[in-house]
């Protein structure tokens, strides 16, 4: 849990806002890092600020040369919610109108075909890439974790942060704890994936504890997004699946979209690779 120390003129309001959100069950970790930057920004602009002026809000929301419209949109949404909170407790705040800024061009999810999935997972199964110092079990991990993305519709962080205790090899069920917006759920695995996990566990987790990461990197840390992304791009290339470049996909997260589409089209029992 992220707990920054606020030092600007609105420090108490910022901390109370974070405490309120977390008391309502929100993780609110990603947001607090942005609120800390807002705290520093307000401190730089005005030591005497007692609320959110229009000047501060508009200046904070001004687009940086290096960012996308979507990034600015999210930053504006955060300060709008904080401003709404301030008004609710009687503190004067300028609330920027909703949709004042455009979200920009929205990414269109890439839906993998069955043939593409078969080729991709074949490359993952026959990975001949060099051994990774950062992740000694990478060759064992990637065939399993990429199938989890597709066959269970998991987000990247949900799979990479799984603990040994979260993978029930008897019932074939994954426990996804404290995921997006603090939600938890149970996810059934197809039989083929459960069997792969049993084999994987025998190879990797004979001496592991319940609290160890199921997909470990060096030093007992979870496999990183960077390691997975490099493997993902290599498997795509070898499978002959074109990548459009940054922001164009396909992405790892598109396995989740493909899972949803295939479930709707064919039924859950059809997601077998």
C-alpha cells in the first residue's frame, strides 16, 4: 500500500480523501502517486491555497508534450473527483466539467484467431530463447501464464501476482484476491490448464511455501511485466502475427478480450489451447 506524505497547503484534505477512498474498499494505490504530484504542484503554485482555484486546475490539466490525450483525460478526471470531495466538505473548489478533454483515439482490442492462438502457444511451448538470469524458470512459466491470460481471462497483474496458495490444483480453481478496485473472485480453470499447472508445480514448487509467488523471478519476486512482454513479442514474431507498434497492438491484455469474445461465441468449454 502506497502512503506518501503530503506537504502542501491542502495536505490534510488530500490525506482525508485517500483515507475515505480506502475506507470504502478502494485500493487507491495508483491514484495516490498522482495526488502526491498534485500536492507538490499546488505547493509550488501557492503556499496560501485554501482550495482548488480554476487557475490551479487548468494549469494542472494542461497537456504535456510527451503525453497522450488519454493521459490528460485521466489526470483531469482525478482532480475533478478530488474537487467534488472538497466541495462536499465545504471547501471552495473549481470542478472542471466532465468530458472537457477528449479521451483521444481509443485502442481497438485485437481478437486473436484460433489459428493464431495455436501458433502462438506452439512457440511458447518450444521456446529456444536464451536462459534468463532475472527469471530462471521463464521457459516453464511462459507456456502456462500466457494460457492463463487466454483460458481464464486474467489481467497481467492478476496472473503474475498469484501465490502458490491461490492455485488450487485439486479443484482447478484460481483465487484472484484484491484485484482491480479491490475486488476478489474465484476463476475455474479448464482441465487442460489445471493439468499443466500440476506439471508446472512439480517442476518449480516442490519446496515452495503457500505464500511464495506462483510465477517466480529471481529472489522470489514475481515475474515482471518486462520479462513477459519480451517473451510475448518474440512469440508473436515467430508465430507470424504482425505487431503494429506502440499503441497499436496486439497486446498481452488482448488475450483477455479474446477470452471474452470466444466465451460468448462458443461457450466457456471451448477455450482450449
